[in-house]
C-alpha cells in the first residue's frame, strides 16, 4: 500500500511538473550588435609660443598703464570649456601684489579690438588668491584672445625702484559649467 501511495504521489508530481513547464513556455530571440564605442571627451587648452605669453612689463613707471600683446588661447579639447587664470610667484626681488592693479579684456585675435572685460581693475594679489574667469563655454577648437593691462600705484614707495618679480601665469580649463580647484593659484600644482 505504501508503495502504491509513493507511486501515486510520483505520478501526481510528474503531471504537475508537465503542466507547469507547459504554461511557462514562450518564444524568444536575441540580437547582438558589436562595435559600440564609449569614448570620453577631453579638456585641453594651449597657448602658442610667441602669441602673447610670456609677457614682460619692463621699466614700469608709477601711475602709468601698460598692456600686453595679444594673448591667444585655444581650446584643443573635444568639449566646451570655461577658462580661468591665476598666478603664482616664482622669483624676483620685489613683491608688487599690493601696489599694482590689473585688468583683463577679451579682444579680437587679428587686431586686438576690445570685445569684453573679464576682469575689471583690481589688485594683482587677486590673481594669486583666486581663480579669475576669462572665458565661458568656449567651443572645441575655438580661439579666444586677451590683453592684460597693468598699472603700478602712482604713489608707490621708493623701495620698489629697480625690483622685479617673476611669476607663472596659470590657464585653467574646465569642462563647461564646472568650477575651479579649491586650491588657490599661488599653491596650485597640476
């Protein structure tokens, strides 16, 4: 009798299994497309030698404004960028951060005609302590041109006479819409 019960239970289990598998049967198909590419964009900015940097402001006179040549910057990356400028001291005999003002204008690349003021007159120390925006949403492979203006205080102390300062100008490009590093320019390293 137990054998019959076991055989009956086995038969019931087989019937249930057959019914269950029959109810979950379905048609299917798969398509695979190869050769998909995922490629990251690039942020790259260049400043060509002989196109305005390095600039030299020599024999400056208190109260007299000077201007750089045309500084040409190109977005050589593949995506739009925002462009910032900062500065760090590298040597020299003087510290002019508190006695010289500067301004930065965007100009036309071919003749230096004024386009837009990015940095209005302020102390040079701001170039060392903060990143100054000088370009926004610059398309890939596009050029922007600038002029830098400097003006020593008219009443600056005689102790600055004959001194000089050497600096690095840092052009910082970032993907459009994003900010600058938290590190100030004077202590920034790439």
